């Protein structure tokens, strides 16, 4: 499946089975999971048997809520798990969807590097 969106810094794409290690780095870290499920890490078996199959069939371009893998390699951020979809209950009275994301711990305090002028 082609990339959904590609800019000079970011790629949004469908998940693949090869993303299991990336997802383990996110969901296996108690600090990343702290505000998602109270800090319970997800093990590799659960990632491979439940998470990856769910993400493979929940691509936003297929209609409704879905998930993208986001990569920002040019800015030094290797992988982001991104959620998108139509959840009007998130903002009462709104017909807009929402975008949520997870970052690996090393990227929490990373600031965007502005290009240098030469």
C-alpha cells in the first residue's frame, strides 16, 4: 500500500508486520503506557498476536477510525504510532475527528531542529 502522506519531514503509512519491534518499543515501555493504561507494558506476544493484526486491518483510508505508522526520519524521530479517526465524543458537540500519537521516551524532550542558513 502506498504512503498516505509524505512531506519533506514526515511519512504517514499503513502498518506492516515489520512494525512489531517499533510497537514493542512504544507499548513495552511503562512510561509510554502510563497515561494510556496506567503503565502496564505490553509484551511481544500480545503485540504480535493482537496489536499488529488490529493495526493491519484498521487503516484510516478504508473509512472510519484507523491507525497510521508515522516516520519522521529526516528530523531524527524514527517512529511514531499515530491514531486518527472520528470520535466526536472527544470534543462535545464537535463533528471533527481527532489525532493522537505516542512517542518513544528518547523523543519526549526532543525539539525540532530549525534548518541552518548558509
